[in-house]
């Protein structure tokens, strides 16, 4: 699979980088990052893609680090299952394991550590702040 690269580090939201397409496992990991931040029901092709993390947090359902960690553990499992069920059959390197870990708990944001391991042992990770 080949995708347009998304720049998550712009400081002004995600930006498209049309000059540097990505493929293979990097494309898989990028799709994982998008799904982690995606609200349920917002994908017109895959209605089961996304999660209710932001809604649950805003409504007071995730009031402490333990509750939030439990929620992201469930999300990691759901994302891993979704990715494995929808992976491009031509990808030689597929998702073996996905770990989401709460790194920072703050009054108005959290930082997650996202680490994906491929079937060939390749490990890609990133920090993500969710406001």
C-alpha cells in the first residue's frame, strides 16, 4: 500500500506531505495513528473505524489515569484487530503487536506512547498529544 504521508509534527494540526509518499509498514503505522485519533462513525467507508475516547473523556467517563489506561488498552486491541482484518494482502510486513501507553496525564491533555511491531520485528513508535 502506498499513502500520502501525514505530518503530525506541524504544531497546527496534521498536514499532508505530497512530496514524500510512504508505503509498507510505515503506511500501516500511519493508519493506526489516524484511527487512534478518529471519532467513531466518521469514516464513510469503514463505519466501525475510530473510537469514543474523546467523547468519553469529555463526558467524565475517564476521570483518572487508571480509567484512561483501561480505555486505551481496549482501543489498542480493537485497532490491531481492525488493521489485521483490513491489511493490504500485498504488504509483506504486517502488524504483529500494538501497544498504547499513557505517558502524561494532564488537566486538559494526555500524551500517548504508540508502539507498533511488525511480523518481521520492525518497531515504529511515536508520541501523540490528545487535547
